[in-house]
């Protein structure tokens, strides 16, 4: 199956439906921060963040 022509939006929407995926949505201009160990990212939306543990 070749997924290279599927849009990123469609891929993210499909992943968000999966059981082992949690979706977080930052609305436009809404601040968010992601910290993993020593790495930290801060920004503002719009953004869709997927937590995938499968």
C-alpha cells in the first residue's frame, strides 16, 4: 500500500481514530508546551498533537 499520495491531514485524521492514539488540539493562538526529558517545545496553535503508544 502506497501512502505517499495521501495528505498529512487525512493520515492524522485516520490515526486519531485508533484505539492507541490520543489527540490534543491547540486552537489558533492557544499556547502549548511539550516536554520530553530535557527537550522542550513551546508554540501556539493551530496544532494537532497525536500521542501514539502502539
